[in-house]
């Protein structure tokens, strides 16, 4: 199985586990080192109420058992990590970013745009498949299909306000 097939199969397995617990599958990262020796499967769960360690533990236990039964999905040893997306959540789709317009984001492109792969700025607009990002001096229109990695940048509410430390 290639990575896209593994990813699709994991979505099929995790989705009902999430639905049974009123959770949302935020995304799945497959990190396979060159040569396939070290494999990490990261599953991110979310919900309107937040996700606690108990929910992560329960989904992890059930998914681990299911992967043991269907051992052909991820050949060899791997590490399974189940967590919430966290404060600097990764984005797995442009749709997920819609709720974060006017928030700071970090983008890494697969291929350079004007010699640049890394962008950091405020998300201004989303017009699929493109989105607009602005840093202190420039505005960039990026295509989601070119994105290798995208994350929210945590910005505390009191950041930059005088008298707050």
C-alpha cells in the first residue's frame, strides 16, 4: 500500500470511532522515514468542547487494536500518536482554514514561489483553491495545491498590549 492508500484506509477506520464519541477527525499525518524504518502515524481529533486525554486514549486503544487485526495496512513497526490539533493546529484542507481568517498562519510550499517556500502572515481571504496571506510588507495569493504544510500561529489575546506581561 502506498501512503495515499494507507491514509484513506485510516480515515475509514478512525471516522466511526470519532462519530461514536462526538469527535471530529481533524487530520492524519503519516511520517515515514526514508527506507521505511521509522514510521509515525499521527491522528488529530477535535470537537467544539475540546478534546481531552481520555478521548485520545480511548480512540488510540481502539485504533491500535483495529490496526493489529488488519496488519497489512501499515507494514512493520510504527508509533501511533492520537491528540488534539493543539494551539498551533495543522491544516489538512483549505476548508479547515475558513474559520481562521484574520488569524496568523505559517505556510510551507512544496515548490518555491518567486524563490520562496516559507510564508508567515495573517490569513486575509479564502477563494478556493486559492487563499490570500499578508505579512508586514506584502500580500501573497497562494494555491492550496502547492501547500506542503500549513499551521495556525498561536497568538495570545494580550500579546502586544501595553502593560501586559
